[in-house]
C-alpha cells in the first residue's frame, strides 16, 4: 500500500511515495522550502501585518 506511484503536484514527475502526505518530488520540495524562507524573510523585513 505504501509503494504506489504519486505524481509531484508541482512538476508532475512520478515519485515513489512512502507517505500518503507526499505531494512533491525532492527537487520541488527543496525549491519550495527556499521560496517559503524568502517569503518569510521578506514579510519579516516589511513588517507584514499577518505575522504581527
């Protein structure tokens, strides 16, 4: 049950999922984490009202 193929929701590459929560391939997960870190850094610097 834990070895069904799942497609990455970002690039569509097939990933062998060992977790039902897996949404992205390794490359996309890395890129997404970098994007989120940049967004958090910008929001913090700009004093985003969402975070305060």
